[in-house]
């Protein structure tokens, strides 16, 4: 049967846009925008170019689940994230939907990978800006590590 999408808490402090030093921007919750901007600027000062994707609408989360998990109601709303490729949070459970997560890109290229210079910088510095890694996804950093 059909499963209704869960209700999403609004982004704390609304949505805000931070500027990537190399161009581009990331939309995040207003409550973390100052810290994220400071992180991006500090990384750039150290020669590490970060950007990426932050806020994701519930519809965009559903679309990602369809792409990564399948198109059935089970695949979209119930299947464990770990069974998707790549792992993708169920709609209503992604920190991206509240603007509290960022999928970082490295040096204008693809997503951050374990052991690359962007990853090493984030591991050494992100916690001081209130961001923590989801261990199964080296590119994914959020306010609670989920």
C-alpha cells in the first residue's frame, strides 16, 4: 500500500546560502550558516577547496531514494538505507532535509573520499565548526554525524 511521507521539521533558523571560496554555494540551515562559512573560509586559507550540497527538499530526497533504492513504496519509504547504492536515508530522516548536513566536494571535483586531503582537513577541523562525519559516507558531514 501507499506510505505517506513523514513530516519534516523545518530548517532551524530558516535556510541560508554560504559561499564557496572557489565559486558556487551551499544552502544550509540558518542556524549553522556562520559555522559553515567559517569552515569553508578556513579550509581555503589552508589551500583546501571545499564546496558541496547541503539542503535537500523532501521531494529531492524521494527522488534520490528512487534512483538509489528502487521505485516501489517499500524501496522509497521502508527499505534500510544500507540496502541502497549508495546508502540513502529514508525520506523524513535525512539531515539534508533540515539543512543540517553537507555532502562535501573536494578541490572542485567529486565528493570527498577517505584519506584525500579534503577528508584529512575535515577530520582535523570540522568538529570545531560543529560538523561530524557519518563513517559510512566520507563526504557526508552533519551536526550530529548522521
